[in-house]
C-alpha cells in the first residue's frame, strides 16, 4: 500500500478518534495543531480538513458542527457524539447472523450493498453452500430518506402527481413491483398511500414532530378498482378458457358464479371506475362488462374513441425504421461491492475509505474478544491478508488521541498469526448502520422471511430492528409476490427434485391458453411477481413463465437431468434482434414509460416517441386500449394494420356494435 494512502488513512482514523474522544466542540485551529497528520499552513490544512470531513460523512460517520461556546467572534467547532456513532450490540446468535447474511445474498435491493452492514455486526459469517439469488427488489432514491423520517418521527412534504402533500410517514411497503409510503395525510386528515416513483421535491421536517396514528386495517394488495371513493358493483362475464386465471386475479373473496359451460359471472365492488374498465379491457374480447349502465357506457366510449382514432391515416406508421443497436449492458450500480480477491486476476487493493470502513468495525470486534486469528479477521471483514497485516502494524499502531504519548495510542500485537488490540476505548463499539445500509438489510431479511418463515431469520431480524429503534411490524412490509400459491409450491418442489411438471398456462402477451410439459430449473421473484425458468417441451427451448399465470400445475413422476452451470434469474433474455414497436405518446399516455422499459426515447414538445420491446400483439392491443387515443403506433415489426383500432372494433362486436 502506498505511503500517501496509508498516511491519509492514519490521519482519518486520528481525526475520528479525536472527535469521538471529546465532550466539547473542537475548533478547526485546535484540530490543526493537535491532531496528527495535518500539514502546516492554514490554507493547506483547510483544504485537507474539508475533504476529510466530506469523506467521513460519506462513510456514515456523523460529524456535528456548532458554534464553540464563548467564542468571539463566533467560531465553528466539531465533534462526534457517541450516541450518534456507536451501534448497540444486537447480540446476534451465530445462526441468526448466518440467516441474515443468507437473506442479504438471496434478496437484493437493487444498487445497494449490505457488506459494510455485516462488518458492523461482527463480520460476515463463513460462507456456506452457495445460495442462488431469489429476488431483486427495485431501488428508489427516496427509500433511505423516508426510512430515517419514519424512524425519527419526522413529517415529510412532497409533490405527488404534481400535487403538494404533507404527510406523517409510518410505513414503507413493497408490493406488485412498486414501493409505497403509507401515512397520515395532514391535508386530507386521513391515511393515504403514495407510490414512491411518483414523489418529487421531498423535504423532511424535524425529529419527533408527531406521534404515529393507527393505520387502517385495509390491505394495499386490494385490486386497483377497489381503491377510490366511488361505490358501485360491476357485473362482468368471463369466458371459460380464462375463467380460472381471472378468478386468481380478482381474489377468492369476489362474488362469483360458475356457469355450466365453465364461464364466470363476477360481482365486483368498484371504488375506481377507470381501473375497472382497464381491467375488463385487458381481457380483450374474452369478457364483457354487463353493468351497471354507467360503467358499461364508460367502457364503450373508450372503445369507440380508440376505434375512431385508428381509422384516421397515420403518416409513417407502415414505414418501419430499423431498430438501433441494443444498449450496452448496464455497469455495476454504485455501492456494488468489488470482486473478491479470490475471484482470480490481480490481488485486490482497497481504497483508503474501504480500509477505514473495515478498520472501524474490526477494531472493536477484535478488542472485545481479546484477540482473533489473522485468517479469521481476513475472512470476516473481507480484508486482503497482506493489506490487513500492513495496516495493523503500520497504521493502526500509530493511531490515538492527542498528545499521542504511548498511553494514548492504540496498541497492536501480532504474533504467530494471532492479533490483539488494546487501548482503543474510543473505538469500543462499531459504527452504527447508515440509513441506506439499514434499509437494504431490513428489506432483504423481511423479504426472505415472508417466503421461508425461518425462525433464526425471524429472531435475528427482530433483534436488528430493536437495535435500530424501529417497529418492523409497523414500519416495513415486503411482498415478493404470492409465495403460498399451490402452483409456486409445486414448481419449487419440481426444481428441487428435478421432476417434470404439467402446466396449463395463460400467455398474457399472446392471449392464449396452452397445456405444456416443462422441466422447472429455478423459481425467482422479480418486481413483485414470481417466475419459473424452465425448458418447455412444447416450444423446444428455455422459457420463463410467470407463476400467477399458471392456471394449474401438477408434478409428474418422470425426472430430468438438471442444467449444467448457473440458471439466470432474468425475465427477459437480451437478443440481438427482436420484435419492437414505436409509439407516439401524448401527455396523458406518459404513464407507459413508468411501466415498460424503452430502448430509445425522443421528444417532440410534449409528445414522446418511444421504442418498446414487443411482447406480442395481444400485449400491444391491451396497451393501446388502456392508453386510448393518446397513444398511436408509428412503426413496428410484424404488426397488423392499426392494432388498437382493430382490437376495439372486435370487442365492440361482442357488445353488439
């Protein structure tokens, strides 16, 4: 490790120790003269000190700034309050820490790393059997801020769909592929839910501003047509071939009459008429909205508008521009841990910040235990062995508090591979978890617990939540999907035992029901839904099936050889070429960009031209029916003429028009 890098690490550790070891605010002039490692000269000190403060805060070290009492003129001073720095020991048992670590490896918050969280919890446990990633939960920029606001009872204000809101935040909830905030809306004097990706201009108030009010017993998983202020009951008739799938979508509590021919007549409570119309249109010509008359007319008016808009000539609609090259694969997200030293290639070198983060966590761990082997410290804190020994003997050995006499320096002993650390009282406990670390670990553990119900994970999660000062039952709920469906349980068993499965599957993109025999390889969750990746004998290739579209699943006695190598947990496989469609989206249809990834986007005033991967003609028909005249096809590949209008006219025929 280079001398400048080690000198910087030593200075950062000395600054942290000095600010932790004081009960008063230290002015910059005193820090310059007393803390070891700073160059002489006021300008040079100020530049270095400002960089150091910034780096420490980025690591989650809470430096407090205030006016030094009695200073004239007023002078800024700095300290680290122990109450803000130290993490209380959650007293995790070995199986509890291992279960938390397994959760962090199998349920990942996209773009977040929890490795540093485990350094604070005593280092990561020895890796057991490799665990396949079960789910990736999408990240939202507001998560950490709202988690802190909930934990500290801070009111928040923001704009939601352009409207100003003031909310007492109580709960973060992940369901159906989206994050929601639940809390008391002060303006409406009622509990409300807000989708995080529709929140803008978020600001946070002072700590302890409110006492949380009881949340209503309602479930956020209710169908969207049940969330609103209208009071209607819709009658919907559904054809037999999709009846079983629709029954799963509306819930077992919905009023349902099964006809002799296998069709359904549903009675659905409606609080949001537009959402109910969208649901029925999503069934295309396999369903009919019978009543009440005002709902039926709303649906028919939308169909007529789409049919009329599609009758007008669309310039350029038939001229298919070739798709541009696929975007390159995304680079690793910020916070993704670097490759392990044992993964091949050149030995890994840690930055000063990475070394600092590890040392602040391993020093109290080694000191509290009276010592540990170098090998154990290396494994627990992911610290390359040669760098660890060098830092202990050349850097930590020189760290302490002013006046840096032998009794004020940390003492490090390394003998025959055994490490002991003494006189590090200011580093007696590890650094507390930052809000991003805490929320990533809580999300992973809560997500896996909802699937497995593992008792060790439940105990570990409860201890961690108490240490962090959060009521987990009140604060956080993670739903990866319906983890208890009979189809999912059978397919997971098939993956484990390598048994064939016979499934009846509703292909939503193609609007077709087929019977298939599959070799299930892996189940996983993605954006709030469960999937199974399998070899399909009907299509003769590997396919991904969404489990909530599996109408029926039965395991067969026949077994199969499992695939060689890892099975990817991806919904879409990148292809060099594939069907695509270009849509012109007027402002009312901009919601399409929130739901479907676009490979390229161009703007012409308020109109967006977006290129989307084409799931199937039925998929496109649904999108166009839902968007109405605000979306039109500009170009595409293998599409019928005016697909939205054609679908609208086909459905209107079912209604006798």
